[in-house]
C-alpha cells in the first residue's frame, strides 16, 4: 500500500504522545516545524508557531543565549533553560534540549520546568527553615537510607551530615530498646502509619540521648511511600502535630539524590528506586550485580572508578569519592558525584553504602568556563595558555619518539599599529579576526593556530619531517596575504613576519621554544618585513647581546655617561666651518666607543630615545650658544641634530624645541633638524602638519641620507625642506662610478631648482671635494675635514680658524 502522508504529519505521528514540545529550528532561530504538544506545553498551536522566529517569544537575554547556542553547537547537544511568554501572558520556564540535525537545522525539545523550578525554590526555602528548628530531623528514603539531617541533629548526636548521609539510622541504635521495639516500629511504618515513641539514641561519642520521636511516612504522587521523616524533641512532654508533614514532603521529593548499597560478601548492589529513576531506568531494568553497575558507568570513567573503589576497600582512603559520567536509559551521559563509605562488622568489611548526586549542570557550567578561559575572545582561537599546553605535549611526544618532529611559527603583523592608529581600533580588531581566518585556510586540521596576544599569533605544526615543510607553510601564508582585506569597504593590505623554531628534542622548555621563534621573528622583521626566518643559535647570542646592551645602555643613560661629539660641516666655496652635526657617543666600560648605529635602534625600541633625543638637543644647543658668544666670527654657526622617528611622532615636539631654544638662547635659524625620507613618507599626512609647524617656528630642516630611501625629489617638493644631505655611499663611489656621479649631480640640480642647498656626506678625499665643487655642491662633511670630535677639540678647531 502506498502512503501519501505529508512528512510533517509523519513526524507528528512519530512524536504523538511525546509530552515534550518539539520544534525544528533553523540556525537563525526560525521555527520550521512544531509538534502537537506545543499546544499543551507552550500554549501555542503548531500552526501559530511555524515560520515564526522562536526567539521572538523569549526574554531578550534568553533570546541572545539561544541564538548563540544555535550558532555554536555544531557537534554536541546542549541544554538551556529559557523563559517563554505563553498566550496567556504568563512566563514559563522551559528546559530546552537542543540536538543537531544537520548544518542548517536543530531539534529543540522543550519541557516545561516551571513547576520544578517553583518546587526547587520552595525546597530551598524549606531546607533553610529546617536548618533552624530546634527539633532534630532525619529524612530517609523508603528503605531507610538517610538522605537528609538538619543542624539540630548534628548538634545533638555529634555526627556531621557527611558522616551519616547514605547510612541508616541504625548507627544511632543504642542498647535501650530490644529487637521487638524496632520490629513494631517498622511494621507501623510499612503499613503507612506514623510511629511515635520515646527513643534513646547513641551519639557519636558513645553517650546517649533520649528523644521524643515522631516518624511519619511521606507518600509520592502515586501514593507510594517514598520517604520517612523522623523528628526528635528532647522534651518528653511535647506533643507533635501530625499534619505538619506537607512541607517536609515537598522537601523530600525535591532531594534529588540516589542511594546505593553494596554487599561485599554477596557481591550484590542495591540501588534506591530514586537512583534508578533519576537515570531513567525502571525498577526491573537494572540488575544488581556489580557488572550491571559497571555497564552504565561511562567507559572512559571505569578505570578511575575502579581505582578509587579499590583504594577505599583497601583502607587507603577514608571515603570513596568520584565524579564520573553515567549512561542513562536514553543513552545520554550525566555527570554524577558518587560517595560511599565502607561499613565494618567488627573487623570484617561487610557493606559499602553511599549516595550519588547529579552534577551535570555544574559540570556544564564548569566546562563553559574552561572553554572561555582557553579561547581568545576576539578571534575565538586558542589563547597563549592553550598553545603552551599543546606545545608542552608536542615536546614530550618528541622526547618519547625521536622521529616525531614539530615546528613553532611565531607570527607578528607588520605595521599593525599604523592600521590601528589610522583606521581605529574597531578596524584593527576586524583585521585581526580576518587575519586569523585567512591564516587558518593555510593550515592542516592537525595544526594549532593560536592568538598569543596583541597582533601576535602562533602556529604549532606537529609531525613535520623537516624545516622545509615549515618554511613552505610560511611561504603559503605570505602568499595568502597578497590579497587585501576588506575592512568595511576599504581595501587594506597587511603582511606578517614569521619566525620559525624547530622542535628537535634539544629544547625542552615551552618558553625557550617560543622565545626562539620570537627571536627569529624579530630577525625576519629587521630583514625588511613580510619575511620568514628560521631560528639558529647565533640569533640567540645576538639577542642576548642586545639584551645586555639594553641593560648597559639604561645604566649609562642613568649615570649620564653618554657624550656628544661634533663633526664640522664645511663650506666648499671658502673652506670655512659653517656648522656642526651633533653625534651621540657611548663610551662603554669594556667595549670602547659604541656607535650610535648600534645603540640608537635599541633606544628607539625601548623608548629611551625620546628623553635621550631631547637631552642631545638641549646639550648641543647649549654648546652652540657658548661658541656663538665666544667667537664673534661664529655668530651664524648652526647645529644639526638628528631626529629619530619616535621623536618625530611626538605631538609635543615643537613645544619641546621651543622650550630648549628659549632656555639656551639659541636663535631658531641656528638649529637644523635632520630627518630621513622614510620618516616623512610613512606618515605623510602627519609630516605635512609637523613640518609646517616647525617651519613656522623658523627651524631649519634637512633630509638625511638622501638616496637610500624613496629618493623622490618631486615628492619632497611639497615639504618645506632647506637642505638635502646626499648619502655617503654615493659620495664614496662618485669618483669611480659614473652612475653614482650622475645621481649626485642630479640631486644637486634638483635641490637647487627647489631652492634647497646640498651637503655631501662622507667626504674622505681631496679628489671627492674637488669633484663636488665642480658639480656645484655647496657644503661637505666627512673625515677629510674631521671626524666627529669632543666639544673641546671642536672648540680648538674653531679657535684656530682652520680652513680647507
Ligand atoms: P648619520 O646621521 O648619517 O651620521 C653620519 C654618520 O657618518 C656618523 O656616524 C659619522 O661619524 C659618519 N661619518 C661622517 N663622515 C664620514 C666619513 O667621511 N666616512 C665615513 N665612513 N663615515 C663618516 P655615527 O656617528 O656612527 O652615527 C651613525 C648614525 O647614528 C647617524 O647617522 C645617525 O643616524 C645616528 N645618530 C647619531 N647621533 C644621533 C642622535 O643624537 N639622535 C639620533 N636619533 N640619531 C643619532
Ligand atoms: Ca645625520
Ligand atoms: Ca647621514
């Protein structure tokens, strides 16, 4: 027979009788299908729901967590409690179990837990109240295992709650009553009646207390006795009112613990009905052999369970305690905490009794927290912590297995700060995210990509046979970055410098490997960015030396050990000294005079350069003023001071200069700042403003090392530059190499066209000087005239009226 059932009807048919409302949701939360039970559970007919956004019915904060859950849950089911407004306007608490169907769809099983929530709330209230009553209270399950005792009980008997939970009140049994007494009591209770009598109990310390005991049975909704409540009052005259068990019943119902008892001799385990029920098993379903128990313990937890169990049986632990997973009747895994205690008869261990608590919710919460602590919130990638952990495992792996190779790649975005500063932090964040996604496409699934912080990323390549593979990957990454990123409609290019360290079993510390990769990355960056470098130990030594140098430099600056030397700048026409260039010198205690080419970059990187640069400027100006005043002939003498790019980028630069000029009494025109082309080109808009401002202050500007950078005269046209300094490399080659001569000549001509004058740097011979004179260069500087010399020597030179 052919059936023509609409698939929706078919599903309806399947779900008929399922008390939970079932919804099929798209990833964006639209209800594609609603089962019949929605009418009962949610108060909406299925037809009212189909096609509507489910999140529209929820509280906004729940709507948010649901849509997040729908997006995130790709592999596992999720539980979520949300509040939904039903047609009557009332808010329902719904427990949602979300199950992945496929990439697009998710099934949501909705159970109304409003009553349970209400119950839990009142339970908490009653439990709190019970803690403060004067009567001792014991609650046992139908079999007599203690599920709850209050504080009065603890006070009176000396037992703590933890010591008696899961035991029976037999621990309190004294010699005052004979066996018949208890038989009567049980007969009474089993028949559903309460029992009231004077009862003498034995406390933990062996002493006795007499209590007026009332024991009442409590029935569950099926009228079955599920628990007993024993209330004890020390006063003998007190009469108990029997109708007061209702709130207690509520309390007991809500106690969600399962009890068990294991008979050691018989090798049988007995579970309380609640224990079974809470896992979805009915009374007969689960046998009572230890194997039955083991069967429902999640396989991955069996070994741990066994270990702890034996440890307790062997007397190594005071209690059996274990957090593990159990497999429920529906095949789901729930987290439980199981605790048990061995009971001796004389010396012989006879039983282990215990209870178990469902801790699934807590575990889920913990797992979520752990996930959060491991992920970088911006990119969703593992963070530095996780990366280090994985790296540690890789190191251990390689130590066990010499054939296992791995590599660490340290990535740092080039010029990220520029993008961040110019386009704003939001764009910067966006770029980091997009960068992470782009890089991930270059990797195998087994590789780990992590954000290490800021604009630094790490990649762990496991199982790579050679450094070539790591190099190849880094090339792939560079190529992948050839394409621009689209940031809000704007094309942005970025590149990355990559340092590679190979795990070879020799380096056994995570920090050391990361550091090596980091050092190699710096190397790559210094080589001109968008490159990769493989770590080798010479880099390490270099880095160490650099670090030493940094420490020494810091100390030298603090102790004012740095000096300024002065190199004359000479007029080619008349051979007279026109000015000086101030050049830093560092007399190192063991290494002699260290060149600024070596330590200025360190000072730039560490930020010393700003205060250092200001000091140079102030000291050079002070010196200039002294010379100008001493020798009337030198009134027009000027001082050139080198500016670092960090200094140039300081907004307060011109104020600082102003202050120095006023302090030292030097005229604005007597100070000449030396900048490089790249400083201007890299920050061209800023340079526009800054140079205009300096010019407005009448300070003179020169371009240093011209010819080594962009060398675009036409570009420089827009800036108010006074002087071009031709780089010494051209001057050096000029006499032998016609191309260099052409360059020098062209620079001079173009500069003159733009009303700039020219200084040739690095003049070392008469020949060079003559040639420069011939091609119209007006000034020269170099060893032919003088090296940079201490102030005293420079002064002597001025005094002697030396000419060339
Ligand atoms: P620079 O500005 O190009 O300085 C000229 C460099 O060339 C100086 O090296 C100088 O001693 C050297 N020199 C001058 N004439 C000749 C010559 O005829 N032949 C040769 N071979 N070299 C010559 P120095 O003093 O080692 O300075 C190196 C660099 O350090 C400077 O290059 C400058 O960029 C930087 N620097 C020096 N002092 C400072 C400072 O106070 N602040 C900043 N930011 N940088 C400075
Ligand atoms: Ca210079
Ligand atoms: Ca120079």
